C-alpha cells in the first residue's frame, strides 16, 4: 500500500479490543514497564495501569482508552473524560493519566486539561487520532490482530508528513480560575490576562520559549499554576499550555506570536483582532486597601504548611469586594484560588457551605458532575470521610439546608467532624465574602469549620470579609477594618485619569464609599467622551460632582445605620438638625461616651466644636419615611431655649415637624422671621419661611398671613433657589393676593412682587421685557401720597431705581442721573433711608467705566447709610465688597486692598449669598490678571470657585461676566480654542446691552488674540489687550 494513503476501519473493533490495543501501544512505547489491563467493569475509570516506585514512594500510571467505530473522527465529550480526572484527583497515590483515542478532542477541553494539570500536579497526556494512527501504520500486524482493517483511500497520494510543531489554537481570558473558556477581545492596559495555547508536536522538545512579535505586549513570569514563557517543554502529541501576559500600551489589531527553540522559530500564529483600552476606570488608588492587599499577599506567601485565616471587615461600599478582586488577581497566577459569596437566602448559603466543604476535602470540583464525584468518593479508603462526603453530594442539589441541619445536630451532640485534611503541592486560597449575611445554622457550622481549619497544616489560607464584627476569638491570624477612601486616595485616582483638576477639591464625605466615588468618576469620564467642556468649566464640574453628591441608593447607608439602633434617639436629633449641635449642649442631653462612639464610628463628625452628620446621605437614609419621636421634639425645644446662636435652626425644625408644633409655635416663628427679613438677613428668614410655607395647602385660597408667608419666602430665597422657582412664588403671591388688595399691607406686597419680577428680567438681561414692566408699573402704581405701609413706599421708590438701572445698562447716562435724583427725593419724602442707600449703590455701579472715583464716593455713602441703619445685612455686605473692589481698581491692586476684597467675599460666602460671592470671586480673578503682580494660577482658582459655588445655573448676567473673565484667562494662558468659545458667549449675551457694554466684547473680537490684559476704559488706545469690563456687578 505504499502508493496511497492508508485508512483504518474500526467497524469490527469492540471496546475491549481497543483497550487491549491501547495496552499494546503502551508496552511498545514504554518498553520495560509492566502494564496491566483492568477489569472490563468497575475499573475505577482506568483501562490500563502501571505501578512503579520512585524514591521509596509508589506511583501509578493510568491509561483510559476511548474509541468510536465511525468512519469519520468524532470529538470526545467532557462526560467521557471527566470521570477519570476525578478518580485521579481523589486517588490515594500520585497518578499520571494518558488518554488514548482514535478520536479528536475539543480545544476548550485541552485548556481544561491544562488547568487540571497545572493546579493538581497530575500529569495528563493525550494520544489522539493522528498520533495513534501513526503508531498503527508502523504496527499493522498488531492492529490487525485486534480487528482493525486497513485499506487504500484511492487517492493515490501517500500520507503527508506532519509538521514538526503546529499551533492548533489560542485563547485569551481575563480570569485565571474560570472554567468557561471564552475569548476576551477587549483588554485593559497593564492588567494581567491569560493565554491558553494548544499545540501539537511530533516529538518532545525541551527549552521552548514563546514570544510576542509586537512590542505592545509582554509575557509575565511563570508560576506553579502557569507555564514559564521563557522555558517550557513541548510534549509529544496535542497538549495545552498557559501563560500570563499584559498589554503595555494601547493597541488595535491581530497579535502575532511564535514558539522558539533557542533562536529557531518552531511555529507562528496570531491572536485574532484585539483592542487594548485605557485603564482609567480601574485605576482606583486606595492606600489602606493597597496596604491590606500587600499584607494579605505576605500572609499567603509566608504561611508554610500551617493553615491561616484572615478577616477583613468594613461598612458597605468601603471596598471589600474591590480588595478581593485585587487580591485574587494578584494571587491567582501563583496559587489555586476559589471564591464563595453568601447572601440573605438560607438555601443558597447552605449550598455555598457544602461546596466549600467539598473543596476543602477534595479540591476544586467546579465543572465536574456530582455523579462523577460521587462515584470516585465511593472508593475512598476512609469510611468516615466517605460517609460525610456522600451525604454532602446527595443533598447539595435538592436539600442543602437539610445537610446543614444534620451538621448542626451533630454539632450539638459534639460529634461533628468536618474532616478535610488534604495536602497539595500548590497552595490554595479561599475567599469567603459577606459573612454578615449568614443565617444562624450556617454561621454555626462555618465557625466550627474555621476553628478546625486553623488547627491544620495542609497548605491553605481562608480570607473572610464581612460588615461589622463576628465572634471569632483567636481564630484569625490577620484582621483589618477598612475605613473607605481618603482624600489623598481620591486625588491620586483623579490625577491618573482626568485631563485637569482644580487646585482644591473638598470631597463630600459620601465619596469615602468606593461605589459612590467610582460611579461619579465613571459618569464624568463618560461625559468627557461625548462632550468636552472648556478646562475651567471642567474643573468646576469636578468640584461640583464630588462635593454636591446626589444619593441614588440609600440602602447601603440604612444597612450600616441599622448596626447602631441602640443610639437612634441621639442619631435622630443630630441628623434632624443637620448643621451641627455644640458638643457641650449635646452632651447635656446624651452621654458623652455615646457621642464619642458615633464620632469614632464615622456616623457623626466633630467640626468647629459642633457634632454633625458625617454626610447628608446618612441623614436622608435615616430620616426617610421616619416619624420624629416626641422625645426628639422635646430636646429641640430644650436646645431652642439654651442655644440662642442657633435658635433659628431649631425653631424652623419644630415648625416643620408637624401640625401640633406648627400651630403652637407659628406666631413665634413669624415674629422671628420678620425680624430677620427686615434686617435683610435673608438666609435665616428663608429657613423660617420655608418651614412655615411647607404647611400651606396651595389648592385652597390663601389667607392674608399666608400670602405674606409666600412673599417672604420668595424674597428671602434670592440666593437659595433658581430664578424660575422665585418667579413661580411671586406669581402665587400676585394670584392669591388680589382678593386682599384693599389691605395696605397686601397691596404693598403685590407692588413689591411686581418690582421683584422686574429684577428677574434684569438678572437675565431681558431689557425689553424689563422696560415693558416698568411702563406698566408707571401706569398702575399709586400716585400722590401713598399710605405709610413699608412695602408700598418701597415699591414706589424702587420703580425709579429699576428704571435708573435700565438706563445705565442702556448707557443712557443723563436719563439715569435724573432717575437717581428722583430716587433720592422720593426716599427723603417718603422717609425710607434704605432706598437712598440702594440708589447711591446702584448708581455708583453704573459709573465704574467713566468715573470710578465718583463711583467710590457713591458706594461709600451707601455703605455709611447701611451701617448706620443696621437693618440692611445683605446690601451692607454687598456694598462693602464693591467698595473694596473700587479701591483695588483705583490703587491698581495694592495687597491691602486685595485682602479687603477677599475678606468681603468670605463674609458673603458665610452669609450664604452665593451669587454675590461668585461675583466677588470674578472680581478677584480679574484683578489677579490685570495688574502688575499677575498671578494666573490664583486667577484660575478664583474662576473655578466662581463657577463651582452656585447650587443652580447662573443667570445670564453672571454668565456674561464669567465668559468675559474666562476669555481673558484663556488668552493669557495660550488656550486659543477655549478663548474663542468664551468670546462668542460674551458677545452673544452682551448683544442686547448698550454700546459701552458691547465695546469690550467688540474690542476683543476685533483684536481676537492680544498679548496682555486690562480693564476696558473709553479713552483706551492700546489695542493689544484682552479687555475686561470693570462693571463686574
């Protein structure tokens, strides 16, 4: 038959014939060894056995023969091969296994055998169709004696020689311990991945290496559970190999690699199309966790034969799961690792416990059928272990809870033994997660398991994670409580993945939680991929996201707070107040030890001598759907009487708490609110007004007092709500107050509401609507001598003030001066000195451009009036800031004047006037850029603060000023694209204003990229300047 290829006919061969033929193959290949054919049934999943001794220890070599009679080769199934592997794993002597077949085997099973061989140190080799039939060709007489017939295939072609080495397949996975072999196509830069290689060699080859043929990828060193990429041996026949590698840089495309013997290439292949992405979402810096991972790594590496137990605790979202991910990623390519998690479901926990016991007694049986395991267990030599494992295997699928109940019964009798001494060359690391979720029966068995485990010496480590604590006594060799991310952790993480950061970020304490921080970061990164804001806006967004954190899921916080139920009354009071209670006042109501415990447990924080919630998400979680208990209300009343400094907070909470307290305290609350309101201490007035209005039913007609309540809320919420919210409140006043306009007080409120609505047009630079409203006011406002109600007098004078401001915006200075004088006369006539101060201040603002010295005179007059009255808190602070700014403009930024402006800005911030504070920061940024002592870094900090600080979208007026100052900053720092964007915004928003306002925008547009920066002046002749309008008001 030398002229053609030989084909083999197995149709007359029986399974026993093939087993005998396999024995012949082994005797021919391993001459001098004695091979025994096992019984045809009950053979222990081995057909041929060779027993030998080495170094005074007895070993066995098993062969399992698998064949089919089919004309075309089939692929062996997992169910045909697994029973032999399970039997080998559970056998009492060291074993080597060889599968002999006239069939093929799936590549995924070759990978499975690779993991089995590397983890168990049980040698597994394959003699499949090509290699076996090659032997038959050389031993046709032996084959014929066992019923194999041969024939020419009729092609006239002799069988071609096989390649010396052939790479059959390649697979990349991300999990070293998985048994589902699925190709990973998207890799993360610098993360470890695992390469499975199935190769077929004609003969054994020593000292083989594997190399990537592109520099973007790098193999990592081998270990007990991996082959070494620099030096490994190719086995004759098909075999699998496993390596660890990483992608060093970004990449897209197929990845070539090759096998070498020395410098001689043996075979080449390539991984299919892969993409390597940036690791930014996974680069989470966590100093405490990194330390814990390193210490756990040292514990595992230095354990010796002695078993070790480690415990990692911490509240929800403190990073325990993330730590276990990191730990297993670091350990899985050196040790055999397995992970079990528990839940609130009793049956699931019972199953997990049974799987854990099987692992500790047998090894990693994931992917093998319980039937195969049970068959192998039935042949174990130790009756006690055989009975125990048989019970587990019988119950694990349908009644795991009965199995746990049985163990609890034996435990109560003092006869429970969980057995599991099992030694392995490769250290095993077991991770048990969420022990706090265990039900009592499973917990009791697990505690005994940990006690027995810790006393053994079989080369294993268990790492437990839980919330809170569990009574483990002296069992743990290592324990640590994770506290969450520190500010340094967060900054390090942000620096690794964000293009730019603000100089300072005050992180909300909720971002200590790993999940919350990661979700915010992921959201920012996703937004950056779709739209990129200008650099200063991005920095402001970063500050906003990490300080003004929105709570999406309160369950984690509720679970943590449940651990402190014994302190609910104390927690309720502190969380209800929210802003902080002086420690001495609080310690008069509760034991100091309880307060200190909650501070130490990070439920409270101590800042400025006040005890406050650690963050507002805990407050929301605790107070959600909770009825405030009477004892807490009683303590609030005690605080109201003893802590005058914070009485407004306590009274507003009492008012909000319910109808009984509302009606008993309403007159007191209104009196206190009105006192603050007429002093223009608007934040305090707002708190009380908000509490009162929360009880109003707007579906009914409001009373006169309720109309007043809504009006005060609308006016005092000036810096707490958006412009749209304010407009809605004023509209409610106008709608509901018509019925009472015969009352001078209500009529004054209605007129005042009309003038305040004009202000909304002013804030949004809607000058046409503002003029229309003024004309309507001129027609409807009372003429002659108005009644002596405060609000009526204020509204009558204020319409002239608003018309003056409109004329200043339109650069109609002569008409503006006439209205200014009218305001002064009317203020004198109607005996309203505060309105004189308003007129001096608002008129002075319009003169910054043409007559700054005169503007300063008007501002100083206004400030004197406000300070003398002592009732204009907001205006006084605002005016103080403008005076400091004008002095800076006139002195070209003397340090003492700059410090004065910084102090004035801080006072606005402390009084909760956030929009005024933002404008003060814009002024400081402009000054830092325009004067000789230019400080662009400080200017950037002020700009980020100005954009960050508002809890709502800024009005168009502030938006215009912000765009103007940001434009100049981008010019000076060479960011031309961002500068062009801000210039366009500034020009668009200024388009409806007077020519003087347009001048700076038009000057910048004509000379788009100048070299310096200056405040715009009408007589300015220098053209190479980026111009800032000095009227930052």
